[in-house]
C-alpha cells in the first residue's frame, strides 16, 4: 500500500453540507453531485442518553429533512470506520430514504475482535453481511455522476477508509484539523506506525484537495471547524506537519495515547456500529439490551 490508487480529479467539486453533533463532536456530511440530485451521507449519528439508556434520532432527522427539502436521492450511506465515540444512524436513515450502506472490508476484523469482547453468540455474523458493500483499497462507486474513490487508511482502526470524491476527501479519523493533530491509535487493531503511513497517503493527494474531518474538539477554545486542505495539513498539522518523521510521530502518538481515557460512548458505540448501526437483537422478553463487559476492554 503506498501511492494513491486512482487519478485525482480536482475539477469536480461535490457540494458538501456538514451537520455537527455537539454531544459527540462528530461531523456528518451530505455529499451531493453538482449535476444531479444524487447524494451520499457520510458518518451519521444516532443520539443516545447512555445514563438513561435512551435512543433518539434528532440528528438523523435533521439530515433526512435536508435531503427531503432539497429533493435529493440518497444513493449511499458511508461509514468511514467503526466509530467508538458515537452510534451510527445509517440503518435508520436507510429505512426512511433507501440507499446502500458501505464500509471497509476489514470490518470483519473489527467484528471478530469485538464479537469476542462482547461475547456475542453465533447469531452475530462476523462476515460484514450487515452492510451492502465492503470496500477494498482502490475501489470506486458512483453518486449520480460523481465517482468516489476509496483508499484504505488504517491505523486508528483496521477498517478505516478515506473516501475521495472529486476535490473533496473524507478522512474519517485519520487526521484532525491542523491544530488538532491526529486521532488515537490505541484501540484494538490500531497502530501508530500504520496510522502515520496512512496519513502520508492522504497527504500525497494534491495540495488543494479539500479535507473533511469526522471530529473536531475546538482546541484552545477556537470555534468548531471541519474543513481544511492537504496543503494546510502538510504545513501546519501539529502531529504530522513540518515534515515530522515516522519515529517521532510514533513516539508522540503512543505517549499521548497512554494518557487518554476511554471515549464515554465506546461500549454502546461498538455494540451498535459493529452491527452496521443496528441495536442488538431483542431478547426473549422482547426488549433490547446493551452489555457492559466488566474489565473487558
Ligand atoms: Fe473513530
């Protein structure tokens, strides 16, 4: 894995609408073909009040309302990876608007790992069959007339994919804004050295490429932002900019990860997201439960 597995197309400018979820600092996107009404939703959020065990859909409903108001046709629901800090609303949106659900093929590794941690029975399939499409590095798909290219960018998780659509790249948790640096690489299957190499791959896209983040935490009190460029990241990213070498990055990343607490929603997020955004099946009482593995993570 090295070079970008396609020819970048900077002359195509998809229309990108962002939706910020304040409780989880997640940014979801609607990506529209400028020449048709086709669109895709990237990394949607299902709301959870974990203390109350309550699921709601205000964030997803805002995305659905946007798509309906603009009379768009939803063709794809994309997960850049199995998120550990929020629950996906992809199946909820798919149920209302249709479209196909896609994720990286290494979802099977994530399902194997967390299927064990949550002691899921044999009814939990670990073959990615909860999704409509499993992307490989170099794959492409259409959003109307737009061609979306998929690059495998592991390190944060094994299934992380960057989706490059015209001059826009959706990097998931590979990179943060220049003053935010990079995402952690210490979840099961994560690896700082692998993440560095994936980031270099993203940074080998043309400098003008627009980069869209999955998260922003507004470091040092600045307002939330989610869009930058490859050039800005190369010049200013606090973890990988200024020509930072691999060993320096790995040392920094591993030292920093050792200080980070678990994301607040990791336990419900993984159980739902490894199922493609679906809650676990109802038990014999007809109710749905999430598990908490004691000392299991
Ligand atoms: Fe993530």
